[in-house]
C-alpha cells in the first residue's frame, strides 16, 4: 500500500491555532498576532517538518513556543523598565543654580562664531581626534587647532567674567522680628 503524503496545508489548521492562541493569551487581537508569528515561523522552518508527520501538532508546538518567547520578552521588558525607573528614582534633579549655569554656558557656546563652534563641538562633544575633525570639516589640522584654541579662549573669558551663582537668596516673608 502506497503511503499518501499530506500537503503542507496550514490554512486548514487556522481554526485550531486561533482557538489555542486565544486560550493562551485571552485576547483575540493578541491571539491573531500570535497565530501570525507562529505561521511566519512555520513557513520559515517548513523544511524541518517531516513529511507524513502531524502538521497540526507541529504547528501547535510552534505556536506554544512563540507564546513562551513573547512571555519571556514581556518579562524582560518589564524588568528593564523597572530597573530604569529605580535608577531614575535614585537620581536627583540638578539644583536651580546648576540649571542656570548650564544655560549660561550653553548660550556662550552658541554665541561662538560658527566655525569655532563646529570645530569645538566635533572635538569636545563628538570626541573626534583633531585629524578626524579636520577631515570632517575639510580644513587643515592647523586651522582646526586655531579655531578650537580661539573658542576655548572665548569660553574661558566668559567663565572669568560671569559670576558663579553660589546660592540663591530667599526673601523673607511676614515673620519679622521687628514686629
């Protein structure tokens, strides 16, 4: 007796896949996404299906494994978010004087001439070597070094002229001792 091979008919298994997916995730939209993911995996791994094997069992196994992967991925994402939230709770916002000072330095940087600002940015912020920055700007390295030197000199001058805010003065309210 000749053994008849079953065709790779995943369409005929959709109802079973959808039922199983709905029982796993308890949401019809998520179940459809899960079935889709399982079918994509099945088609990618079609060559691993043994002809004459039980297609339904094979597809349900793939669906189950896709579900397990999603659950693990969700837990991992939740754990990363929780760790990020815990780290954020430990950090303290900068004091008002630091925020003001940062804004002052930022303004001073943006008031530099464009060629000085771009040269300083590439070296100090983007961490390029002088040669890499000169190549990026299409200028000789000596020109780059001159621009950076002038930019730093202007920022040092700004630092010397602008007083550092050491504290904020609070204005007292209605509790005067003279009353």
